[in-house]
């Protein structure tokens, strides 16, 4: 039976993740669109071993543009947007297969996401209650024009699914730090271009507040992985505003 869902994935050097991702979705969608930004590893080879994968190469400009391009290539109206470092649980796969997507009142579904970090699925610190909009009708939704932390904007009613995605974003601490550096630069550049300003006090307060929130939500109950995640999250919050502050300071100095 046709499921009338197209899965979309954007990739770059995802040979360590893409196989598990594809295996978790291939039974609940009709087609899988992989848009790759010219990987140099085995990503293309692995994808082409799956018969329902359509593998495309497209120059990467930013995350929103790349994901919207993938959406536009899909044959179906309903899109399951998933990252290469994510995988559906069997219960979520069954739930998606059981959906009646012809209900014209529903435009999108939010999906629970749990994060695995340093070998442990985190249950505290607020991370375990994360909900993300990943299943949507492309006639009533599109990716917002942002450079990082892309999200879908939709018109109409949305509902929550009970199942969840497992997100395993970091191979190790060095990989995590590298992503923090990359994403904070993209975030700061996006906010700077939009005219946002940032004081030194705001820089200092953001990291401290983030750490405080994680502790209030008892991230320490996840042990060592939870504490490291909390500190990295606080560092991320601090660094993105520090970079924005730096960009604003350079701009003021150039004008003086």
C-alpha cells in the first residue's frame, strides 16, 4: 500500500550514520530523497545500495535552503524530514504507517526526539521532552529562511505523535566542539545580518543562565554524560553571543 510520504535527508560525509537512518525509515515511506553536498566518503555508495533512495548532489548554501531543495524534489505532498544522525524507533515507524494523511485539517505532526550522548540516552535537563516538527504537508509548509537551526513554518493544524526519534549527533567530544564552533559562527552571522546587537553583559549571562536551567531540570541525574552535555550547552550559549558581540564590535570600529 502506498504511504504517500517522501523522506528527505541532507548529507555530507555521513558514512557512519546514513545506513542506520535509511533502515529506520524505508518501511514507512514511498521514496527517500537524499541531497548530498558532494561527500568525499562512502555516503553516496551506501545510499545507492538502497533501491528506494533517489540520490542527488546539490551545492550547499545553508541548511534551510538545502532542506527546502530536498523537499521540492519529493514526489509526494507529505514530507518526513530527518537528519542523517537520527533514526526512527520501531514504534514511531508503526505509528507513521498507521496515519490517515488524507485528513485535510492536519498540516503537520510534531515528533518527540531523544538525544544519545557519550553512550547514554539523556532523560533529564529538558532534552528528553524535545518536540520537533518533522512530518508535514509541503503544500502548507516550508523551511524558514535562516542559516542554522532550520525549522518548518506551516499553515493549519498540527498534532503530536507519541513515538520518538533517537538523535546521536556527536562521535566524541572533539566532534562536539567542532560543531559548536561551526554552528555558533553561522548563528552569529545570521543574527548580525538581521541587525541584532549584543552587549558584553548579555554574553556573560547567556551561558550562566543556560547552565542554571540545565541544573534546575536535573541534568546531573544523567551522570557524567548529563553534566558534560550541560557544560557544552552553556558553552554553546555563551559562544554564539560572544561571536555576535565580536561582529558588532568590529563593525563599530570599522565605522569609527
